[in-house]
């Protein structure tokens, strides 16, 4: 061969090198998220919610890898909610976990029939489905004594949720990396918060996880979330790095530069209490001609 040429690497070797590099980056991002948000403490019993999608499989896999060298001891178990959707491969997730020596528990609850009965055809099913699923998982976590509930939401999910709340909810809110439930009895963590979806998808592909697609709400093309994700993809195509910038903005909030008097005391800027009585009375209704 001539001086500047080298032999091409075989595909298997290239994939192995790609996987090692990707796995290292994802483990670093998950470890940083756990540390930044104090997600896992010594003695925690972490319930990883495994739906069979790429995100939850990747989350479980990375947490298991990190546990080997973690600075604290904690327990991990995979929990799957069988919602009785037609065609759902009931044995796939527990069989895969069993083959890898991972503790896995299956909750059976027919939320599918409830959603189909309550939600009219063509309407968005996500809201009700999510509430039913969350209730079942919360109950199981409490019954079994799990201290943390780990979900597979990633950076793209957080940004998409921010825009959903902005466009359709009229508020600045996203999806917190760590959350206490409304009743104060459960702590939810999202260790993939620093990970991009494209990296997770590639990792899942290289690992060969058995993917279970959602055939209920995930296939609805008219979802507001689907539209937002398409917008984000277009932005990323035209302006690479924009999603990273938006996420960074969510971690650097300046209340004094917004307009919420509940978060920042604007009245205190000039040392006075807010004066009342500025609201003008409504004009009396005029009779129709």
C-alpha cells in the first residue's frame, strides 16, 4: 500500500469502538445528572420503570453499569406495567431481564380498556393514559418500599415539554430532573436529563435491546407533542446546537428578567410596598341599540 493509505477497519470493530465511545459519554452524562440533582443516595431502592422502549432500556442499562463503581450502595429493580394493549408481548421484558440476571417485576392493569372507553375516537389519549400509568406505578412503589422512581425522559423530552407548556399552557415550565409527587410520598428522578435522544437511540440499537413500540398514544399523529418534536427537528437541522442552547437556558433562569411578581419582588426595587387601587372600575354595560 502507498504511504498515506491505511486498511479500513472491519464493521464489527468500528461498531465496537463507536459503542465504547458512546457508552462512556452517556455514563458520564448520567453520572453528572445524578450528582448535580442528588438523585440517588446511599441505601436507595430505585424502581426503574421499563416500558420496553429505547429510553427506559438505556436508562436501566446505564444505571446498572454505574452501580458497579458508584460511591454509594443502592438497589435497582426493573418494573414493567402491562397495560393490556392488544398484541403486547407480555413475556418479552421479564424474559430479557431474567436472561441478564436483572430483577424484574410486572404490574398488570388494564388501563388500555379504560382509555379506549373514556376517550372519544380521534382525541388525544396521553393525558388519561399517563395518569392511570402513574397511579399504578406510584402504588406499587409504595407497596414495595422503593425510595426513588426512575423514568427515562431525556434532554429532548424536557425541551419539548417546555414548548408544550409555553404554546398550549401559557406558562414557563418543563420537566424537572427530580420531582416530589403532589402528595409528597414519592420521589421521581430522570437520570437521562443530560442525554440527547439521538445518542440514546443509537445506544439502544448497538446494544440490541428488544424494543416494544407503543400502539396506543405513541402512534397518534395529531399529538401536540408530535408537532413540537417536528419543529425541534427542523430547528436542529437548520441550526445545529439550538436544542442544547434552549436546555442550557432552562438551567440558568433569571427571575428578575421575567415578569412573575411571585418569583421576584419588583416592588422592592425602589423600596416601597405595592400601591393598591390602580385597577379602574369597569364601565357600566351600555344598552344595545
